[in-house]
C-alpha cells in the first residue's frame, strides 16, 4: 500500500517529491522519507508519522539544486512505524538507496545470508534486504545488479533504486505491485505508485507490467524484461484526469468533496453508454457478444471491502433481471476455496484502483480456469484492466479520501448498466423494461444533486445526540441490506466507533440481545417490496427501547410515530434506492467523525489501495 515517487530532470527535485507524496499519502501515512543526490553524495530525510512531519524536517533542503531523487510514504507491514523503519533504505556503503511497496516473502532467509557475508542491518523491514542484496550484486552497472538481485526475490515489489555511482539514472521494477512512469519531453522522467502523483507534471504515462524494469533518465525511459533483459517498446497513454480534480476545491475534507461529487461521478459512468430515448445500453468494452451472454450459466462477483458491498447489491439486480445465478465472494477468500469454474462462468471483479492484490489474484485464477473475466474499475490502465477480458470504467475521477464514497456509487451505476445489458442480451427483459430501468438510472444523479444539501442538513441535526456512542447497528432488508453493511463500514473506518450491519430479519437470531436504551440503530426503511417486513423489525427494536434513526421515504407518516430521528428521502424507482440511501449513511459517518475530531481523510491503520495480501 505504500506510495513511491521518483524524479530525474531539470526541476529541483525536493518540491517534486513532496508534491508527489502529498498526492500519494492516502496509500499510507505511518512514516515518510526522501533522498536526493547532490555533488556525488546522497542526502536522506526520514521521519515517523505523516508527511507534514517530513516537510518540517526538510525545511531548507527544499531549495537544494539536486535534480534526481526518490520519496516514499509508508503503510507498515514488516516493522513498526518508526523513523528507523521509514524508507528510503540504504546499503552498507550509504551510496545506494531503495524505496519499496510490497512484501518480500523470503526476506528472512536473504537477510540471514547477507548478514553472514558481513552486511549490517539497521531496520526491521523486509525492504532493507533489497538494498543489501542489490549492493551484493553490484559491480559497475546498477540495472544489471537490480535484475540479478530480483531473480532471487520471492513476493511482490514495486521499487525505485538510486546509486551515487551512476548519478544519471533511476532504476524501477515491479512485480504484483503498481508502478507508473510519467513522461514529459521537457520536464524529465517521473515515477509513482499511482496516477495522482504525476498529474501536476504530466498526463502522459506508461504502466509497467509484472516482472518489468525501467531505467529513467532526463531524456526518457528504457523498459525491459526483468527475466530476459529484452527491450520493451510501450507508447505512453494520455490520462484525462487533471491535477485540480485531486484538490479539495473549498471543502474541509476530500471525503466531503467526494460525497458531493457523486452526482457527477454517476453521470460520468452512465454517459455515452445509454440511449436516453430507447434505453439501449452500449458496453462494447466488455467484449461480450449476445451469444456469450446467453451462454453464461453463473456469475462470480469478486471484490473486497466497499466494492464487495457493491457486489452484494448487484446480485439482487442480476438475478432479478438477467436471471443468472450469482455468487458474491470476498476476494481474499475466493482464491482459497475449491472453485467450480469453467468457460460458462463469467467472473466480474470490482476495484476502485484496479490494483487490489486479492481481487487481482481472483481475476487471474478465474481466467486460468477458463472463465471470461471483466472488471469494474476507476483507474485507466491499472493492472486489472490490462489483464481482464473486458472493462467497465466508472470514470469517477481521482478519489483521495481513504473511505470510498463516489467510487462506490459509480460502481453501483456501472453494475446496473451491466445488469440491463445482460438482461436485454439474454431476452429476460423487454424493451419497455429496458427503457424504464435506464431512465431510472439516468435520473438518479439529478435527484441526489438536488437533495444533497437537505440530506446533509438533516443528518447534521442528528449528530449531537449520537456522536459519543460506543456502538451502532445498521439494518436493512433486500436491496437495503448491503447498504446497511456499507453504512456500518463507513462509520467504523473514519469515526472508530464499533458498528455492525445486519439484515433486519436476522436481529432476532442473536443481535437483538445487544439492544437497550443506549444502543443506536440506523434502519433503512424505503417504501419498497419488503417495507412491511422492515417495519415489523423496527417495531421489535422499539419494543426493546433501542435508539432508532430511520432513513425513509418522504410522506411516510408512520415513521414519525416510531421516532423523532428520521432522515427523509424522495420516493424513487425501487432499484435506485441503494444509490440514494448510501448518501445519508456516508454523511452520518462523516458528520460523526468530524464531531469527534477524527482524521476523516486519513483514518488510522488504513490505506486507500490494498496492494499486499
């Protein structure tokens, strides 16, 4: 999950590195560090904690005339989040440094071997092994040494290497961890874990593939196979995001900005894919013919975290309208069970970043077993999009807040598009139903946009009475159940309040024992096909004096007889309720976390993109 940035070119390097790290800090903020080369010597700054600590430490070094260097922001795996364990890590000479994202699985045996040869270690990290291993292989050429060293490494890595002995180059390599090169003919060469770090400087990027190495110089890059050394010619791609899209734009937090960006994000997902008049869906990029759609026997939806909740919603939609049995798997478990997959199974992976390690592994396993695989993803050119048979890009724009918001609702929009497409191709919905569903999806953005300020106001009025609670339950039925799970997750992530999501009907099978006059319960109660069942469950909660917060439909006078704490939402097409009802759940988590003084954008122990298993 760590963030890497590197630069060689005419600019002063330290401001470039710090700007890149600011845009990567969502990947980890346990510690941070930079290193630069000046007059043949490496200068290194490292510190524990967030990037702001490093910026204070560097101070006057910001104006150093150096034009080559590396930076890193860490999410700890091996070794505590201390200054000693912060990157960059050096070899015995102090003339070679490494920054790394990933996990070196055989680091212990390599470490013992290198110690026996006289190498001295100063950290607890697996990364330091790389610095000493490269040193051990180094004669007079850094790329050769990196290639030789990495032949012995087991695990995942994205790394940047700098050696004072060859001051005109940075060596980068990747395997199972993301790495992107930034290309600019006048500004030099850039290296980063993710696109946002590159956006202030260039929109021309090259994605490294697994087991590839790049040598960066002022004039460009040379890419080659880590295994064979064979040169690889890969032209750059143009990224349509811009740097301004990753700024707060006057909002107090990225998370709040991204909540308010959801109408536009959903519009971006839908635009160009739906004919407003006929409801016809165009998804050529998934590479599924009508015949292939008709031949699907089962669908596996594979995802982690918030994306898994999107998959749970999609199961309801797909089974209802496309008439295909759907299994929803947590990616970290999918890969470790006996899978019954063949060529008649469609696997759909869902990931904001397209780099989530467990989900990517699931995609690869499914394809190896003969399944066609498509991915729902936000990041153009990410590993999943390159390896899948087809992709539905959500086009949500950069999401900086660690707790996912607009990525989630745009995933829902993409999955609903896919549902309509499958239903029409298989003949399980007619033209009239296609048009009805498409119109509902097209219209949801305007509804959310119009009601967002009012929803925020309603939620804000509740917070004072609930922000100091120790526990929450979120409940819902049918399409609302996954949103209850998502609401609980958001609250846990950013407020550190224990929260759980349940299917409302499951309360009586155990969780109802937790309910007393101190326990807040958020119940999602849209006027849908399971409304009466949900109301019965709510009454059970009230009978046990639970502190109810209801999220329900405008005009439902019955809700007012149950509790004074009601968030009112407009009545809409029932299939769009998961998207709409997500909004107050997100805002409730945000407002409570803000009231508690929590770091909303960078909650403790979390990182945006989970690129290690």
